């Protein structure tokens, strides 16, 4: 064998060293992290967590003193019900993301999906950047499972659309139970607009030829700015991948069910903690308080877990619904202890476990990487192993 041929084979082996194989499909593993670097990152992460959590504790300390009486007499059965409802909410969101990835041709283990949801919530709840950090983490996890860029984009978009519709439905139900049935028409209009925009986007995606013109124009502009070559072939492949995704009607029905279960179970957690501290708010009041809190937190995505904004909205809405101020504060503190408190603790335990596995060279696949289920001749399968 010639020296050039041997060098070529060694280069191929080196380039393939960063990927593992499971059932004949490529599965990326992260770069091996030395123990010293791992310890430094762990210490830095722990320091940031201590600072953020300490700041949060200082901010809520005055409210905690006012609600100490109610928190000292929490009803255990209602607290257990709240914990169960929050677990059901996390499971529903994990199944929603797993369903969306499955539509793009990937089969993901439910345990990996649940661990990713817990880890994303832990990062979003304790690090500056809030939901943006959580989305970034979930995106990286999907990439490690073998999802392509279009599949990840579709997953985020579909879960966002379905979650928005479910939250609007929940808000409409709260207003109706509160005696304001006149808002049903506005809720129907909002849902109709969201569905129309989603349908238009899907129709546009399925006609990839229409999107190639603006995509090529952006590529030409990019070449002028960077004075280099742009990947026109890659852009065409991504458009073909998007056009090949045809989510059936049952996906939207099941996805809406998971999204509605996600919000409803989380709202039931809030209702349970209200009963745990001795409050008896009406269901309509809890629904309005919950949707108001979620809307306030969504308006400030850089805040970890919407701290301050969500709490103020919850307490004010519950108090407006007839709950005493100290009792509403106690309910909010107990609810926030569960989510993001206990959820973040569980998420960080899973994150540290993933990091240790990566340090040992096992990669982020958790022993069960996603396996592409689309035929190898389809555009979806051709990009299923696409890596950056």
C-alpha cells in the first residue's frame, strides 16, 4: 500500500472518530472533555447558580416572611397532587417534542426526551437568558440525536404554534368560567389567525421552488459581505428536506392534546398549591391568574423562569379573584418551589450526569440515540446525519 493511500485511510479514521454507530446509523458524540476542564466548568456553573439563586432569594425574602404562616400549615395531600400534576406537565411537553421529531423521521427514546425537557427547564430557570438558553440547549440535544436543521426548526415551530393555541384555549376557558363569555369570539379569532398563518407557512414550505429565489438572493448577499463561497447546494438540500415533511392531520390533533395537557397539568399544580395553603379560589380565577402569569413571563424571555414578572401577575390576579394577599403570596412561593425549584434541581442532576458520561467518552446519546426511520432514499434520510 502506498504512503498516500495509507495517509488517506488514517485521515478517514480520524474524521470518523467523532461519531459512534448504533444499528447502522451515525450518532455524533461530543469531544472528550479532560477532567480538569470538566471541574472548572462545573465550578463556574455552580458559582453562577449560587449567584442567581442568591439574588432570587433576596428578592422574594420580604414576601416569604409575610406568607410564613400559611406555608407552616401546608396540606400534604394537596402538595403531593401538585407534584404529580407538574410531573404530568413535563411528561406531556416531552411527548410533544418527541412527536414532532418523529414526524421528521426520528425515533427518540422517551427517557431521553424527558431528561432534555428537565435539563432545559433547569438552565432556563437558573441562568441569565431564561427561555433562550433553554431553547439553545434543546437544539443541541436534538442535533446530538441526529436531527437535521429543518427537523429541529419544524419541532420548535410546531410546538410553539400548538402551545400558543392551547394557551389561548385555556385563557378563553378561564374567561368563560369567570362569567365573561363575550371573549369567546376573540379567542376564536385568535385561534383562526394562528391556524391560517400556520397553514400558509406549510403550503409555502411544500413549494420549495418559491423559496429558492429569496434563498438564493440571501446567499448572493452573503457572498458579497463575506467575500467567500456560499453553500447553494446545502441550501437546496435544506429546502428539499423541509418540503419532504408532510405532518398528517393526526399529528396536529395529538400534538394539540399534548400541548393542552402540558398547560392544564401545570395549571392544576397551581390550583393544588392554592388548596394546600388554605385558599379556595374559583377555577376561572386560577385559569386567568395562570395565563396572566405565563403571558407576563413570555414577555420577558431573558428573565430566568420569568422571576418577578410571573410572580407579580399570579399574586395580583389571585388577590383580584378574592384570595388574601398573604395567602396568594404563599401559594405563589409554593408553586415556584415546585416549578422551577424542584424541577430545576432534578434537571441539574440529569445535566451533571450527562456531563460525566461525556467526560468518560460515552457521548450525549444516553445509551439510546435517535434512529432515523425514514427510508434511506428520501431527502429526510439523506440529511438525517447532517452535522455542523
